[in-house]
């Protein structure tokens, strides 16, 4: 799940808005939708929030296609939600974390196959997060909302 941490400048602006009883429901909805859209676009670009290209997956190299996009389940699972105080985007798929952060996974063993399989290593391919351009867009949404609300 992504969470947005405000900078000191944004915190000051938000505090002014809160004192003026500004409702942040609309900009938080916009921000949540932006976070979801930006995350989904990373699957097509095969890049992390920092703009660094992902290492190609073995499947993508052998069969063609995009990394992390075999059947599209992970990309399609990205959702967003918001209220007056928060904007979030994320996925409920258990295997998302291994792709986001990287790591290794041991295969299953059975009674018939007593040997322990070799661990499978997954490099980090971050698809969730904020780049500088993402943060600038969020600041612009909040600025526009505050200017409009405080001018009224």
C-alpha cells in the first residue's frame, strides 16, 4: 500500500486549509486515482517510480512480452481508495511484495520428492512508489484545491 508523506511546505499549506475548514475529499480522490494510474503505467514502461528500468524477467526474454505482465493479474489488481484525509493505492495479491522488494522463494516439497528445490531469486522490480514527477503532480493538485478553497 502506498502512503503519501507531506513535505514541510505541504504540511503548512494543509494546516492552513484545515484551519479554514477545507474539505480535502476531492483532491484526495484525484491523488488516489493518479497513484493508481501512475502505477499501472509503470507495467507498460517496465520502470520503477525512480525511472530505472526493471531487469527483464526470464519469461519475458524467452517468450517475449513485458516483465510482470504475463497474464496481467498484478497490473489489474491495482486499486485506489481515498477519503478526506488519505489517498492510497495498492494490491491485495500476496506475490506483489516479492516483485516490489525482491527476494528468494523456495519451491514446495512433497513426500515423494524429498530433495529441497533450489531457491528462486527475484530481483526487486518496484512498481509502487513516488518519483519526483509524481510528487510534483500531487503538490499541484493540493495547491490548486487550496487556492480555490481559500479564495472562496
